[in-house]
C-alpha cells in the first residue's frame, strides 16, 4: 500500500495532502463536478503505510482522497465516516484538528 503526500506549513500548522498513490494524476468526474488528483497538490513523495499513519496523526489540516487513505485515517480514529464524501466511487475527507 503506497500513498502520495505533500506536506506544507500553513499558518504555523502542518498541512498534509495525501492520496492513494494509484489515483495520483487522475481526474474524477461526477455530474458537473470534476476533481483533479494533481501531482502538484498531492505528489511530492511516495510513502508506505507506517509513514502515512505517522503523518496523519501529526498533521493539523489534512486533505485526503482515495479508499486506502480514507480507510487508514478512519482506522486511526482520525475523522468520521459521516464526513466522508464520495465522487465516482472515490472517497474524500478533509480534517481540521483544533
């Protein structure tokens, strides 16, 4: 299981953009909505599950996409299944830790 990540400092908070590596570079469309899983937004580095879990636990703001990524965050107790949105079968979840 591999994840694509981009880490940035946003207003003194660690912001993580993370997705399943296999959807990086794809466009997801449903009705009139298209979401690009761009390398510019999600693709600085490919990491394994342990590193992804550590990043998910330590980040304040998380933008995630993909079945494996969202499942991992829910397993770790990060986020709620009720907050997951799905576009063409691809789950998306945004977390703001206070």
